[in-house]
C-alpha cells in the first residue's frame, strides 16, 4: 500500500505519531514517537527507549499508527507490519541522521504500510 504525498506531508508537519502495539496476550501498549523517515510505502521509526514496544513488535509485528492535527481537525490512521532492525546499511543511515538531532538509537522499526485511513469532522 502506498500513501500520497499529501499524507506524507501531513505526517511530517504534525511530527508526533502515536504508535500502538500489542503483546502475544493481546495487551495493548502505546507510545509517542517522531518518525525518522516517511516514504510512500513505509515509515521508519527509531527506537530510543521503547522497552515494551520493541518486545511487542518482535512477538507481534502488527502495528497501528495515528497522527492528528487539532487545527485541521483531521487524523491519519495507518495499519502496518513492523520489522525491528538493529544493524545493516539502513540502520547505519538512520543512526547517522538521528545523531544530528542528538539522539542515540538502539534500533529502527521499518513499518510496511498495509492500510491507511483519513478521518475528519468536516
């Protein structure tokens, strides 16, 4: 699934994402993150201190991501499949990028987008 350039811009403008996962017992967990990179078919998130979230992703890779703009009264809801990566070329690239923001990452989470939905109160 691909998201539009307008949806990419919406995520980048609003910056903060709410990321929800669940463990193998279906216990939910949510955290707030700033995406490292947004592409048309995937989001790349950085694990700075995702203790339970990273464990959830490893045991259950389904993930829900939401972005909301209060002024526009609009939300973007993304369902995807996450992969937890601790090494390799992409990891090194994102680690270098995050170091410019004074962030030390443990891993990256590459989220392949399965579906996307826009919601608003217009």
